[in-house]
C-alpha cells in the first residue's frame, strides 16, 4: 500500500475545504440592544463606531489569511429569544453559539449567508 509523501499530504490538506467562520454582525440599534442586555457589556467596545471599525478590520484580516469568514447579521430580539429558549444568558459564549447555530440553519436551508 502506498503511503502518501509529506508533500502529497500537505497538498491534500491545503485543498481541503476550510470550515466557515461566523462573525457576529450588528447594525447600530441591534448592537446597542445586545450590549444593553448582555451579562458582559464590558466585552463590547465603547461605541458602535469603535465596534464597527474592529469588526471590519477583523473580517478583513480573516479573509486575507484565507479563512472562510462570514458576517452573520444579528437581530437582538431573536438572539434574546434564543437565549431564553436555550436557558442561556446573553454572554460571549452564548452569542458565539448563536452565530454558529444561525450558520448551520442557513446552510441547511440552502440560504446564502449574509
């Protein structure tokens, strides 16, 4: 049986699809509502403008590095309802889980991510 060489393994790894990374994306009103209801508001930037600059820079950096990074638009009321349904508090871990769940649902439905 032929064992693939290191070069063959590296080529195969390079060609394998990268998992999609979701990045929570807000408009100003939803950002304010999510921050106001968050258990950890200190984790947010001081203003929406600061958050938008950071998020845009992060998305650009991820894409330049080859990641399949996608902004996932967050509606605060939907996030809060999801947290209640899942018996979670609005914190960083819950927000990340929500983004991942939204990506799975959209992919399953065959909808394009925002």
